[in-house]
């Protein structure tokens, strides 16, 4: 009975992965092909949500929460605020010519082809991703690694965030005493 | 409960690689074909997210937490990048009244 239940959960989980992967690809295509930038931002939010579901499927719970808060919260609010501030909510956006679009799509497709070809050359990754350590992605475990092995990069990233904040304020500030 | 978590994931690793490659290349195509600077930024975010997913999948596959810590650093870097980049876009808009990246060709030879 429990083996049957396990197999059932397995099949459900696999189909969830393929469904969510399909949704990720569809919505990321919509991000780059929708004309209106506000629609792009909204599709980007849905794409980030599908990535959160991927993290949950991988049992990386801390990253799922951080992705949810940082990407779907903070970064999306930044994008929407800038679009609102610049009043870009219109469809009359200048587009590249069709030739440049086709060349860009071919170039991206060539990159994809190269990477997939390199993947096909390595046949050793047919193995399934099995969660061997169930507490790997939890806050307790990640915090121990972060504050033991990666303490210096962590502190440096805090300095980076502070300088980014100061830089952003300096850049976006209106220059009252502008240079003539 | 423990066996439930252990048997949770059976998707082959190369399907994760394939998904990440596709999303990354969609981001590359977005950078190449769009002229709006904000949409170009969103494409860069897509690329960063594809890399994050791949790092997490390999981290879970190898049972090593370092990969997930790196994803955390990438997220911190992306937040800083978006803050500074959007401030630069606001400044460009104030000078040129547009976010079209084709206007910014003063450094072109």
C-alpha cells in the first residue's frame, strides 16, 4: 500500500516538474515577445513563481522563500515603479527591424544548439536528481555553511549592497546644482 | 516522512540542464531583439534565474550545500545590479526622454 502510494507521489511529482517547466518556458517567451513593458513585468512575476515551485520540488525551502520575497517582491516592485515613473505604459515602443530580430533569434538558437550539443556529449547525467540529504536546503544547514565557510563573501556582499544603495540614490537624485 | 522526502525527486538531471539552457537562451534572445532598456534588464534577470536553478539542481544532486549558498550570493548581486541599473535607466530617461538603447550610440565609432 505504501509502495503504491510512493509510486503515485513519484508520478505526480514528475508530472508537476514537466508541467511547471513548460510554464516557465512559455512565460519567459511571453516576457520577451510582449509589446507592453507592464505585461512583460507581469509575465516575469509568473516566471519567477514557476522557479519558486522548482525550488520547492528540489526541497530547497530557504531558496524558495528568498526567491519569493526578493524576486517576486522587491525586484518586481522596483521594475513596476520605474515603468510607472517613466510612464512607459504604452504599446508604441520602438522595435528593431525584422532582420535584426531574425538574426537575434538565430544567434540565440545557435547558442542553445551548442549548449544542448555539449550536453548530449556527456551521457553521464542521465541519473535522476534524488534528494539524498533531506535537510540540505533548510535554513539551519545553509546558515551553518554560510557563516562558517562563506563568512568573508557574505560580509563583502553586505558592503556591495550598501554601496549599490548609495550609488542608486546618488544616480537617481535630481541634480539641483546642475552643471549649467 | 523521511522516505517520502528521499523519494520526492526523480527527474533526470539533464532535464534540469535542458530547462536552464532553454530559459538562458530565451534571455539571450531577449537582450538581442528588444530595444527597451527595461525589457533588456528583465531578460538579464531571466538568465540569472536559469543559472540559479541549475546551481540548485546540481547542489541537490551532489548533496553539497555550497551551490545553494552561491545561489544566495547571486540573488544578492542581482538585487544590487537591478537597483543601480534602474537608477541609470531613470537618469538616461531624464536626459534623452526615452529608454531606447539605440539612442545611446555616442560611443560608437
